[in-house]
C-alpha cells in the first residue's frame, strides 16, 4: 500500500543491534576478565536474561562487591558505545527511507532507547535526514506495551492511526500497534524468528528485507 505517514522502530527494525544486545553481558565479562571463570552453561543462560537480571546473576556468581545497579550501568554503557560507534543499519534501509520520502511520506521514529543515543546513531548512519521527529519512550514514561508513543506521533501529524504505518520487528509492539488501529509492517529480525508466524498474523504486510 502507498504510505503517507510512517513510524519506524530503531532496534531490529532499522539497525542490526540485536546481536550486540545478545552478546552485551559476555562483553562485560570479557572486559573484566571473568569469562574464563564462567562455565558455558552460565554464559548461555545469561544471554536469555534482561540486563538487570544478568547483573544480579553476575554479582551472585562471581561475588562482586559492586551492586547490581552499578553492573547494569556498566553493561549499558558498553551498549551506548555501540550505538555511537559501530551498530550498522540493516541492508537497504537508506534506499528504502529515501524512496518513501521521495514519494512524499512523512516519517517519524519511535524507540524505547534513550533519545540522545537515537540521535547519535541516526546521525552516524546518515539516517537522521529522513525523520521529521523522534519520540523516545523514556521521555514519556511509557513503553511499547502501550500505544502512547504511536498516538503521540499521530497527534503531531494530526492524523488517525489507520492513516499511519508502523514498522516494528518485536511481536509485542506489533500487537500493540495492531490493536490500536495502525497499519502494521512486520520487519524480520533474527531475534524474532520464532515469532515470525505470529508477526505475520498481526501485520498488514511484512518485510523480510528492505
């Protein structure tokens, strides 16, 4: 379908950051010389945890004096560096966005990441030029289990949800946008491979590649 308004997610949708998140805790362990003391079973288990959960496990297992909150902050600081230095755009993203803009589509970005990191990442990848505005969930004390961030974009444009396409890779966000009445474009990411059929059920259309 032709698109006049579109909201894009960042992680897993526009940029290939999933592998960085998956390996982030192990990167912390390497930096602190702890990997040789960690059995493979522990390393594999940590990959399935949130950063906060992993921080608590690391503190308990290695007997670190740092509080879990400090470990979480150190792990997140590593991810901040990746946003600013080396997370790549997904293949074909720039041409896809340029094509939408050339067709007169207005674009916004809505992410759960910190707004400063979003801007730094987009600018480094030369993608900032395509977006009318950026909305970061932390600025509005929300996440994508709620359609608040998508509705805010609609308010900026003065349009209805059914006039806006939402590009997402995570099934929970896709479900949120779908239930709120948006046109949903499900974007494939290897992290959500096991949810692909469910994504296809909720999405109006899907993209395996750009």
